[in-house]
């Protein structure tokens, strides 16, 4: 079965101009590297994002061979009809020797000699099979597509914003049904159900939502357990939806009854830190500087050592993309980046809280993409 079903809309053909521009930009990168082609593999859905970004095809098994004047998408018999519906590129069925053999045959027919390959996105066994082929020189092209994907178009930002609206609707449905005794796993399942019923094509796939209640909320990546939620605890929810391939990523805190005043004051502190960071988002600012801006608000309140992770990360077809927002990042924000801003404080024996929203970096600052998701310290109804 594909990453998404064959019945999804043929985005590739509907927006063929966009994919042509991406292919053209990719060819320029291939040319500058002195290569003849780039091979992009999707194996058992691994790296479907790069194939989809360049072609519109969403199957789980394929290889894109992008040359300087021609591109071919290779897939197997399960996906030939789907590929024809989703992309306007030339399509070839893999031969009896399998996908790798078919790719090598095409490269030989093209008389290609120097080939770029995404080293970071293929298994070692695949690399070994390719490198055994005599007469071909391989170079690392891992950054080619990732760099193109980093700069989001208004349409891509719109998909993230639509995902945020779905999260808002799901949250409004979740709040009235939360009650003491529900387990974290039940809450995660109820939330995912609402997201899908409100139009999400999927959620985070291989990444579980974070649902951590009470003292477990001290875990920044506390995946859901069978722990029941008690009166007077809060739940930290880190979740998102996928629309047309693109993800949103938000974190909210929900009180079950009356929570300690310290939790309320920490939440207000995190909101101030997030707001200050949002105000400073702009092209050209160093990611480390943005982290420092938010971190200083928390440090001045005496909780700097309890903010144990970076401020955020890039977001798009994958949950974690460039740039990385942390004290140690060397990235610089660009126009078109979509990033999360997610300060948190975690106190051992008490619990933790985090607030997270997504924004697009524009010429004039941050455009908040998840503003529709209810904010503040939410209360179960």
C-alpha cells in the first residue's frame, strides 16, 4: 500500500508548473556539482517526501532519475496507474531485475558517468549495490532536494495553515470529553480520530503524539501510556495533522480541574518567551540568537536550567527539517522557512509545560500559521 492511497488527487498534474520549476532548480544543482544526474530512491515509503516534492507521486516504491535534460520516474506494477494520475513525468516500469537494476540500466543508456545520490536517505545495502557498478562515479547529493524543500511557497504555507485549522477543530471536540480516569492512550486515540474526521489525510505517521500528564509531563517527548489522568493534573499535548503532504506541529496544555498556581505562572512565562521570539523572527537572524531571545526570558525568571531543549525546528513534509533553532545551531533564518517556536520548562517531581506554534518567515517577520488552535492554559469542559 502506498504512503497515501492511489485515490488521492492528482496534485502533480494539477500543478505541473510548480513541479517543472522544482525540476529546473534541481537540474541547476546537478549541473553545478558537475554531475550528469541525481537518483532519488523511495524504498518502503522511506524518502517518499523527496520523490513527492519533485514529482507529485506518493507511492511507497520508486526511484526518480533526474538528468540535465530529462527525468524518469521508475516504479513497479502496483503503482503504474497511480503514477500516471499523479505526475506528468515520464514513467518506466521496473524490470525483472528489480528497482536498482532498472536504475543502473537507465543510467547506462544515458551514458551517465558522474551520479549524485542522497547518501543520508538510502540503506547501506543499496549504496553497496550501486557502488559495485563499474564505470560510474558517485557523489553525495543529500543536500540537493533538502535545500530546495526548505524554502516554502505560499501554497505550502497554506497547507500547514489548513492543518492548523483541522487541529483547532479537533481540539474543540476533545475538550468536552476529557475527564479524570481517561488514559493518555485513550486521549491520543480520541484526538487522532477527530483530526482524521475533520479532514486530515494522516497525522505524524511513524512519530507518536506526545501525551504526558501529571508528573510525566516532565518528559519533553513523553509518548502516551496507560496512565489515567487525575483531577488537578494537566495534560501536555504535542500533536499535528497532515494536509496535502504538509504537517503542522502544535503543543497545548489542558487542565483537568484546578491545577497548581505554579503551573499557571510557568505557562504565562512560556507564552511571554514565545511571543518575544515571534516578534524577532525575520530573514537573516541567526537561529541561535532567536533561541537566546526566548531563553533569556525564561532564565530571568529563574528557570533557565529547566529549558532543556532547543527553541524549535523547521517543518514541512517532514516533522523535523532545516533550520534547527537552538543555542548550538549555525543556521540563519531565510524568507520562506517554516519553523516551530516551542519554549518549555520541566521541573523534576512537579511536571513540565511547553507551548508550540508554527510560523512562516516573511520579509516583514513571522506569519503565524497555527493561530486558529485555541491557546492559553486550556480547561477541560
